């Protein structure tokens, strides 16, 4: 138990200090969180790390797409019709 917590903490520090390539963006954070959560949820740290990596990578891609998309133009109101008479 103490070894697993130490390993997770060491991995978290190493991933925070090391530069991350663009392809793995979100994966390391997700893997650390998922591994710790999986460990405490029945000693399934590896499965949690794999799932966390997948989810973290997916969320990072979504965030990158939202930031890269151009903002939508503001909607223009149509003028009110003039009454006849």
C-alpha cells in the first residue's frame, strides 16, 4: 500500500516536471488520477490508469478544438416592419 502511494506520487511529480509531447496531452494527468482512483477502488490501478489516460486525452482534444475554432459572428437583429397607414 505504501509502495503504491509512493509510486503514484513519484509519477505525478515526474509528469509535472517533464515536458510533455503534444500527442500525449492530457494522458499523463488522467493516468495518474485514474491510477490512484483505481487503486483505492479495489486495487485496479493499471485499469484506472489506462482509462484515465483515454479520458484525459479525449478531454484535451476537445479543449484544443474549442480554442482553435473561430468565434461565431454576433447575430444581427432584423428591423421591425413599418406599419402602413
